[in-house]
């Protein structure tokens, strides 16, 4: 029996720089800074075929939940 190898899944970590909404929201919608948005767009492009985008915040990593794809 042979198995087909799976392509590695990408994990992309992006910074949480700049302004954020004054209310609770998923990390993918919370941060408003232009650098974060540019990083997010790049991360989305890199993980388009599969992968995970994570947001770094003060040494912690927050998974983007509910982020539009």
C-alpha cells in the first residue's frame, strides 16, 4: 500500500501593529494599521491553497478565527 505525501501546511505569523477597534472582534478584523493590513493580505495570499494565519501580540500568538477567506 502506498500513501500520497501531503504538501506541507503553511503557518504565517503577522504582527499586530497600529490601531485597533475599540470593541472585541476576531483578530482578522480587530487590527486597523496599514502595515498589519499589508501583512495580512500577504499572509492570505501565501495560505490561499491551505494554511493558517496567526497574529502575534506582545509575545503571544492569536489565531485568526472567523477571518474572511
